[in-house]
């Protein structure tokens, strides 16, 4: 965690916060090259804890988050490979439904998810309200499963 805490990111967690994730049961998978971490990704088994959506996970579900690859290793397919290996490990734990959230303007995250054949569930606009949580307005529903729709608080936007 000491090495991951040193990764250059706009907003990042300290080593203490990363260790707290592990103590809460989160898992971190990393790829190394010459004994240095070049990519990693995280998983939560209890809930989808995004600031945009927060809902409890079922026994067969996992929330995958915080995938990152160092600049010198980007574009080499390491993140999708690492995520696929993570999927394999999760399947051995009888987890077979995975959630992940990407912001549309984060083009690298959207490309990363498309390489994994991720299925888009919904498109929404999120507004940060002063002293409150985000307000989420649904723009389009891509056949979002009922069990997920009932766990997310969205306001339908009609045109």
C-alpha cells in the first residue's frame, strides 16, 4: 500500500486510508514489472460505495473501482488484463455480477470498460448540492435490471 499511495493522482488516498480499505475486506489486485507496481484495481464486496451511488451488494456481487495504470504502461492492455484476472479470482469466490462506475468525460475509463465488453446500464447527470449528496437525473436507461433500479435513487428526466 505504501507504493500505491505514492502514485501521482489528482485526488488520492494515503497509505493509512488504503490499509483501512483492506481492513474493511476490500481486495486490491496489482500488476508488477521489475518488482514495481505498474497497475492496480480495487474491489468492495459489501456495497457499491461510489459518491454517486451507494447500495448494498448481494452475495454474488462485487463493486470494482479505482483502476489505475502508470503513464509509461498505458495503452498496453494491462488494465483490462488485470481486471480479467480479477474476474477469474472473483468467480472462484462465487461472485459473478460486477458493478463499476465511469464518468463519461473520463475517456480512458470508458475505453477501458469497452475493452472488457462492459454493459452500459444507465446514463445520468449528477449535480453536487451544497451540504447534501449528489442529485442524480437519469437521461437514459439501457435495460437496467430491476434489482439495480430499485437500489439506486434516480430522478427520471423527460424530454
